[in-house]
């Protein structure tokens, strides 16, 4: 697999997993921080501007920061909504991206999966939002790592069960072909 290739775009997924609401929190906090920064610039401009030119520049900077905050918020929310993990008959795949040059699939085929695991912790358990890792047998750079996956524990159970079923089916096929 090279980059974002995906051999089975037309097959239906067995299971689909999306990001949890916790993935959006950092985006919302960053938005509020930028809005507060913009409001601070605006307040300083209104109260401390000595000249009309300084007033115009201060208000302009405040508006630009506010527009930037809204643009980043919209982009990040659309991006986070585009991320999903799914399984099909070929392997486990992660889809992400909204811009045409960044959008695509990457994944690990069933024959190349080492294991699937999730990382636990108190907050992960409370919010049911896990960091999931799908390991590649041969290279660590081809692994899939997804943070804040809703029902990530169920995703790992599903992936490992499917992987075991596929391995057992392959072994049964090899045994029957030898006989």
C-alpha cells in the first residue's frame, strides 16, 4: 500500500467507528482562546488607542483574529467529522481529510496485522473514548493510531475477533488443500 491507496472502495464495511466528542474539545478551547485574544485586542484598542490610525489598526487586527478563529473552528470540525475507522474483507482502514490533496484512506491488510490494542485510563473509561493502535507486522510506520475513538474498546474486540476468524479460515483451507 502506498499512501492513501485503497483497493476496495466499493465494498461495504463490516463495522464503522467515529471519533468521540472529546476529540472536539481541544478545537473548541482553541476557538475560545482566540476569541478572548481578539476581544482583548479590541478592548485594548478601544481604551488605549492614541490616534485614529492606531484605532483602525487595532480593530482590524481584532477582526482578522476573530475571522481566523472561525475559519480554524469550521475547518477542524469538518476534518474531525471526516475521520472514521472501518473494517472490510481486506483489512482495517482509516479515512480522513476534507481537502482533495489530503483526503484518503490508509490501512492495514488482514494478512499484515500484528494486533489491535487500545490504551486504558480513568478518563478513557469514563468517557468511553480510547486511543486505538492497529499494529503492522513488518513496519511501525504503517500502523494506524487513532486518538479519541468512540467505542474504541469495541473496535479492538471486533478487529481482533475478525483477525482470528480469518486466520482460522486460512489454516483450515491450508489443511484441507494438503489432504
